[in-house]
């Protein structure tokens, strides 16, 4: 089937008499006849079909829940939209909460998945062309990034200087640490801060931001290699929980306890962290990854003792979910990009090179990347690359 005929077969197009701009400097192609074809900014055609991942069944078992669709139509941007060719996509612990339907219990499969991406604009609607242009590097946080191409509203697109995996690490993982610690960490010079899953995607930023606030920072992790990485990003006291008792190490060093906790693991780690809180300490619940793979998505915690422990210490436990703090997002991402560009922030990327299947390349490797996260081996943010063939004549 020719590209033009395939496009003409899209019934949605029949309702959109606006201009679609597909090439820099090229005249806008007015899509009235539905007989245009897209031309991207490097001269290769945008294909009519693409691969994407789709949640077809609700399950925290990612492989069971998610299907690789080998050929679906490339989506068409509306008037205020951008069509992004995704170059790097981020893996998040919560991808399996999403695939199990925990985000929105009213939504039924099939639905798109993947929280974040970075790539280039390859086509855009007329209104969107007032602020964006074909070829421009942009990043975004929106459902549906596990696809070769994603349509996003221009008003959520984040212009970035370059399409780099390091910048992708800031979109969800970096901003989560920045906003939650700023709002609820009460960090200042000399405060003691504990970060769990410290060598992971978001933990690495909690460590560094707490150091920027001049705190003494303790980080938990599961290997000596991770402990070495934590040292390299400024962590004062990395603790390998596989070989050391975290509570004993903290109690010995700080009998008064810690002032703030950035807690991502849940279960026994959560209980331990609550018990290590100092008087008037603050624990931020960032996640509870140890429970996500269970059918209920939670592990039992000793909530029975929690009110008494908190009251005795005048301590607090605060839940944090990034989507509830979007008003703080712009300031956070700008500050983080600035820190990265000035060399003051390490954005560690784990591209799977050391995983059993090797580097995470192509949408197929998202399955490996999620498995890899749940082996707990990653150092830094897990990122999948979607390479594109520059001279593709697809
Ligand atoms: P990640 O930290 O890159 O990877 C997960 C890490 O968790 C592993 O490397 C592992 O490191 C640790 N871990 C501990 N127990 C585990 C278990 N039972 N199974 C698997 N891993 C375990 O992942 P991430 O995407 O950045 O997410 C980290 C946490 O932040 C998650 O709880 C996630 O839900 C949360 N998060 C929350 C928000 C929000 O808005 N609240 C936003 C982003 C992320 P070690 O065992 O070496 O420590
Ligand atoms: C409307 O607000 C939410 C918030 C979180 C709706 C769903 C969730 C959710 O599914 C999450 C979640 C989201 C992001 C993240 O980084 C961590 C988590 S943990 C989690 C969840 C897991 C199991 C449950 O039973 C309930 C929520």
C-alpha cells in the first residue's frame, strides 16, 4: 500500500482541515486533500506505520500486560500538537503500576504506556508552529512514550538544548527528588538525610540535591559497585544493605536519628526508616517498589505501631506523587537542567550495556529493561534508545 493511500485510509484525517508542517523551511502542506505525505527534517519520509507498546491486559507482570504492536498508524498531530520521534524513553518502577491499572482504575485496556520521552519534532499543527519548529529537540512527560512516534500537546513540550539521555533522567526522576525534597524535606546545613534505593533513577538525584543543601547524606543500596557510585556522587555514607544492617549502622553513627528520609522501597525498609527518624524528623514516601509486583501492589507494614512511633517523635510521614505537584514542575526542570549544564549534577544513565541482553535498543528491549529494573541491578536511570536510520526511505 502506498503511503498516500495508507494516510487517506485514516478516518480521523477527514475531520482536520488544518495545515500540517513537516519540514523546516518548506512551505506548509495544507492537509485538505489528505493526499500529502510527511517529509521529515532530515529528508527521510515519516512512515505511515510504526511500532508501539500497548497494555492489552491488566497485570503488574509487564510481559503479560503489554503487547508489542508491530504496525499501527503513526498518529497525526492536531492543530496545537507536535509529533515527536522518540529517541530515548525512560523506564520507571511504576510502569508496572500503570500496566496493572492502578493509576486509573476506570480505564480499561487497550491503552498506551510509557511516561516520558525525548526526541525531535517531525511534524506539527499550525498553531503549534508558532512556538516550535520541525527538527527541534524536545522532551515531555506524558503517557504513551513507548512508541516510535508520540503526539503531544505543544503546551507540555519542554524545549531542550540537545537530544541526550542525561536530560531524560531529569524529567520524572530528577523533578520528583527536587520537588519533594524542596516541599517536604526541610533540608538545611548539617541535617542528616537517608535516601533508600539511592543508586537508582530518582535516588541519585535525592543524594545530590541533599548534598547541594549541605546535608550529611546516607544512601542504601544492594552492592559494592553501587556503593562506589554513591561515593562518587557525594554520598557521605553508602550502606550496602546486603552486607550491613542499615539500622545498626545509622544508630551507631547517629544515635539521635536522621532528620529526613527519601523512601522508595517500602516494607521492612520503610519500617526501619521510620524507626531511625529523629525527633521532628520527616519521612517522604516516594514509593514502595518492594510491593509493586504483588497482586495487591502493597506489602504489609507495621502500621499498627506507626501512630505511636510518629507521636513519640513528633515526626511526620508525607506521601508524594509527582502528578500532584505540576505547578512546581517548570521551576524544577529548569533548575535541574541548569545544574546539569554547569557540571554540578551527575545524571547517571543505565542503558543496559551490563545487562544479560546487552544495550537496551528498540522498543522490544523495554521488556528486558523492566525485567532488569526488578532484578535491582541498575545504576542510575534505565533508558532505552530508539535509534532511527538517518537515510531510511521507509
Ligand atoms: P530505580 O531506583 O532506578 O530502580 C529501582 C531500585 O530499587 C533498584 O535498583 C533497587 O536498588 C531498589 N530496590 C529495592 N527493593 C527492590 C525490590 N524489591 N525490587 C526491585 N528493586 C528494588 O527506579 P525508579 O524508577 O527511580 O523508582 C524508584 C522509586 O521511586 C520507586 O518506588 C518509584 O515508584 C518511585 N518514584 C516515585 C515518584 C513519585 O511521584 N512519587 C516518581 C518517580 C519514582 P537497590 O536494591 O540497590 O537499592
Ligand atoms: C491518583 O494518584 C495515584 C497515585 C499513584 C494513582 C495511582 C498511583 C499508583 O499507581 C502508584 C504510583 C505512581 C507513581 C509512583 O512513582 C509510585 C507509585 S506506587 C502506586 C501504587 C501502587 C500500588 C497501589 O495499590 C496503589 C498505588
